[in-house]
C-alpha cells in the first residue's frame, strides 16, 4: 500500500518543487541585472556616468 501511495505522490511532489524553483531564465536575468549594477558602480568610481537612460519610463538624453 505504501509503495502504491509513493508512486502516486512522487510526480505530484516533483511538479510542486519544479513550480516553486525559479526558472533558469529568471535566475540568468537576475544575475545579468546585478552584473550591470556592479559595472555601473565600478565605472562611477572613476567618474564615468553610464546611466540610466530611462527614468520612470521617459527617455533621458545622454
């Protein structure tokens, strides 16, 4: 009986775990945004202003 329940519950648990984990594209996007923020800060320490180009959805001249 326990083996039968395990067979039924295992796919359900796997589905829940996959649904709760962030997708790889989401994680990649977060890493890319963090890298961009760090690069901006590094350049700012040398007096180079690189952004932002949009503030509240309005294009800002460079």
